[in-house]
C-alpha cells in the first residue's frame, strides 16, 4: 500500500487525530528564535539529532533543542532522546547554537531561551496578549516593569525572571491645564490642542484671543510662551500650561 508523502503534525494536533502513516512527518523548526519553517522527519519518533539533521544543522556542534508544546510550555529535548510526535502535542521545535540555557517563567509556564538576551517581541509572541494588555516583568517589593516589544531583557541576572500579562497602563501624557489634569495621546502638544482643553465649549469669536505660558516641558526651553501654530514636547506627567482668554474691544 502506498503511503502519502507526509503528514503534518500540526494538522493532527488541531484536528485531534492520530498521525497518519506516511513517508515523512512535517514539523515547524526555528533556529535562534520563533521564525519557524517547515521541515520533514522520516520517523514519527525521531531523536533530537534527527531533528537537527532534518533542519540541515551539524549535529557535531553544540546545540540546545526545545519542544514548544501545544500547552505553551517549553520542554528540553536531549539530542539522544526520542520524541514521540504521535502523542507529544508538539509541532514546533527551537534550536540554539549554545551550551547553556536560561530559564524564565511566563504566566506561570516554565520556559527557556538559548541566549542570555531575550527580545521583548518573543515574550509578546509567546504570551499573545490582547490589544489592551501588555507584558510585565515582576519586581518583588516594587512596581512591575512594563516590557515593550522592542525591549531586550538580560536573563543572566541571578534568579529566574517571571513575566506576566496584565492590563496595559494608560499610554497617554498627563498635563496640567489651568490647574486641571488632562491626558493627551501624544508627547507633542500644539497650542490649539491646549486651548481646546482649557476652553472646550468656547464659541468661535473673532474678538477673543488666547495667550499661553508653559513650564516643566520635555523640550527646550523647558518654560516659556507658546503662540498660535506652535507646539511643545511634554513630559510623561507634569508639564503645566496656563491659558488666558482676552476679549479685545
């Protein structure tokens, strides 16, 4: 009986079915990160070395191999260890050319990385947060640190880093306009935006003029006057504006 050329391990997991008998079994393989490509292994129970061979890597070099399970957990795969693709729940494998791994936890899942520097983008790919969530590094006895996708985290520090997903804090900039706190979405604030905040319901009047002073700004000068058409870069919190309305006769 002729067997199909290959069966896709990921399809079998998603369809909750056993692997079909095939000439090859397709898995996804990433080298040094989460950019995966398809590779085919000839055995449904390959060793770690067979997976490296199928990926075209030199098995004599020092490689670490991990299985990224369907549950989201990482599992070490020794190179002489057999991996049963028929029941492992893993279609993704990651290899690092390294002789040391670095453990961390993400939402209580045990994970590992083959480099001491972990890109924030990897954490976001693994955590898959919603649009109003972010990834944070837990800080014992202090405020948890917000991690952005372009950040890089040093895993070589003592202890195991623990990351969680939680609601993303307000990304706006808090300014004070005529003694009232207001939130603006961007760090560059225009004269017209501040006037709108200070006098939101003011009718359009040709004989009314507004003048404005500011202080504690992020841009230079940190204090001064702002005129029509001008803008200033504000701090994350605490730039102050005073707006005066003058009626001209």
